[in-house]
C-alpha cells in the first residue's frame, strides 16, 4: 500500500479505522492525499485497503494511543515517510457510559490517556514539525459534549472540553507559524461510538436519530480547509443545540444529559 514514488500531500488521521475518522480519511484520499491512517485494532488494515483504492499511498498503523509507546509508534510511522505532513487529524477517542459509582477507574484513566494525553503528546510532534515548515493544518475532534456537563458519561464530556480548548489555544499560538488548528464538535453521530461506550440501554442507543458520519466528516474537512477555528458537526438541530448551550445554565444542561444518558435498567 506504500509506494515511495507518490507525491501528493500527506495527512495523518488517527481513529481512521471506523466512524467519523474513516469518513475523514476517505475525504482526504478522494482529494489526492497520501495517508498515515491509525487504529487500535486490525480493522485499520481493511480500512487502509479501502482508502488506497483512490490511488494514494496509505500507511496503516495499528497502535494503542492510550499508551505513550503507541503514540511514539504513530509518530515514527510519520517520520519514516521522510515527508512533510500537510495535515493532521487527531480524532481517535471513546466514551464510557454508566454511573460513576459503578464504572471502572482504570478504564476511565485509560479514557483520559486516549482522549486527553495522547492528543497533547501527538500534537507536540505535529505542531513542532509543522511550525518548522511554516505550514500545515490540524483538525482536533472534540464534541458537542464539550459544551455541557455529561452525567453518566461523567469523564467523557470533560475530556472533550479539554480537546476543544486545547485546539483553540494551540490555534492562537500557531497562527504566526502559518499553521491552522480547527476543532470539530460533532453532535450524536451514527458510528460504533455509543455501543462501544456501553450505552445501548440509554436514549443514545440504537433507536436514536443521529447525524450522518459522512456529513459530520465533510463539515470537519471543509472547516479545516477553510482554516476555521471550530465547526459543529451535524444538522441544523445540532447547530441550534450548540448555540443554546452557550446560554443555558450548566446545571440545567447536566440534568437534561442525565435523563438521556442514564441506563434504563
Ligand atoms: N459518534 C458520536 O456520537 C461522537 C460525537 C461527538 C464526538 N465524537 C468523537 O469523534 C471521535 C471518533 O469517534 P467515532 O464516533 O468515529 O467512534 P468509533 O466509530 O468508535 O471510532 C473510534 C476510532 O478510534 C479508534 N480508537 C479507539 N480506541 C483507541 C485506542 N485506545 N488507541 C487508538 N485508537 C483507538 C478506533 O480504532 P479501532 O476501531 O481499531 O478500535 C476507531 O478508529 C472520538 O474522538 C469521539 O469522541 C463522536
């Protein structure tokens, strides 16, 4: 899947094996980018074969980003291309549903390692690399959950609030180096995300109407290319919800999210 002769622009996409990350990777592939595409499981190899159909180089990397050595392995794969990175999408992430009293502490600490620590770790390499070349675009996946407390996913929302503010802060710092940073805030989106979080017995389960992952990815891709600070991913109702969240009290938003995310049994 890798031919050194290829000379399109190069993008790194984490969490490219499924969901929003796969759709983002697809948009880059269709638009002539070569890819370093990462996932935690073997699914990334099949995803990479699909992405390579569009003619570019695709380097699949299987690495657990909740571990520092996984992040290092991903960056080594980028370095091994010997090429400048034109864009980076820091997207891999997960949630854990359930009452905080019941959820597993080690699992939650691993969530923070993935959703927060790995983003800082990888962004350090990406930002220095792009600043040295005085160009580049970085897309960091946050969430609409960054705009409210998220009871029954109590650790998840704050982890995405971190990525949102991290992206916006980094954006300001990197402006003078010609590097743009964009935060993507998807609303609830049709992917494996809620099932993996163990939330099928909540309002976020299979019956919920969710945003299309293709639409969310397209909105993120366009915002990145335009150099926007942030974009809400989803339909008009999702965008209205993001707007309302700016003004609603946190306590009210917490109570509303609890009603939706609390396990039914
Ligand atoms: N779906 C939503 O409703 C929603 C809403 C707002 C924000 N988001 C955000 O969107 C991003 C993508 O989520 P998604 O909806 O596309 O979910 P998804 O379909 O479950 O995809 C998650 C991706 O992250 C990878 N990943 C998970 N754990 C990892 C780990 N420890 N190390 C490396 N990679 C790991 C997965 O790889 P494997 O498949 O190989 O495990 C997969 O490629 C996340 O950051 C999430 O917070 C999602």
